[in-house]
């Protein structure tokens, strides 16, 4: 079984403020300050350590891509959300992972936040099948399409455009904090669900392109996935 997943986060303001030597009083100003002092990129996006999880969505699929079950969570109690995710991941013993930049962000985030809350992660997440960069059990689309960094990393949205599928209709990553401040947690989970379906659809296209699944199976799964994506995008 594979777990296609994504998490949504906001900055951990309390933690970020404790790290900065002279933090600004205003949250927006403090975030700009943190982006300059703590980020390792031009965008100022903070590394995973400085975020807290507010939603996650996962889709269990069989090894051939057939979807089985969607699971999800949203809320302000991060410890509760982590426990919910870890319980879901304990459903299967030898699961694999499929994601977009999960190695660079989502998985380190889970480790940092579990450590913060004194939680124990499923042992599978520390198994060689998952930790080994070239593992077939931990599929990061960034690695797959960039040939493990030999080429540039593609955005999920652009991969969608490449195959003629519009992604990111329910929001953008930089809008999540604003949505959270408006109390739109259900909407954030909805946005996260679209990301998961987008990841799943791109993975299907990749598996067909490299010859791992037949055209008949691909056409069937692609049609079902596209119908679900359209349903997600038209829900209010």
C-alpha cells in the first residue's frame, strides 16, 4: 500500500519569536524578520522546523494505483493532529509514501513536531525503505522528475499544466495563513485534499509514462481521479 499525502502549516509564531534575538512586536513584521534571518531561500519561506501543522490529508492506494480510502484532519491542536496521522499510518505495516517535496518539508516537519510534543512516530518512517533517497517505497515527485537533483525541481502546479490539468483552484500556499486567521480550517483541508489528488494524478501519469501500469488501468484510474478532482474544485 502507498499513502499519498500532504500537510498544511502556518508559522509557529511563539517558537519563531523565541528564536529571534530581537523579534519585532508585530507578527507580520516578525515574519519578514524571520524570513531574512532564518530562511535559506530567496522567498523567505521558513524551514520546516519553524512551522506547525494545521491540516493533513492522505489517500491510501494499492501498489497498482487503485484508491482505497481517504483520511484527513484539520484543527488547532497540533498534537491531536499528529496522533491522528500516526494512527492512520499504523493501519498498514509496510506502507510506502508518495508526495511532492515531502522529503524536503513534510517529513522533516513531522519529525520536528513529534519531538516538540513528545510523541513517537510510526517506526516505518525511520525504516531504510523510507529514509533511503533512491527507495521505491518513498516517492518524491521532485526527485523523480529532476533525476534526483540533476535537473530543476518542478512545481506541482506546473506539472498539472504540462498534462493539461488545472491544479490549485481552491487556494495557494501563501494564502493558508490568511485562511487560518479567518477560521477557515475546513477550507484549508479542502485545499490540502486538492493537492493530494493533484499529486496522485501526476504520479499516475508518471507510472504510465515509464511503463509501470497498463494503458487500460491508467485510463480507468485517470478518469476516476479526474472526476474526483473536478468534484473537489467545484465544492464550496
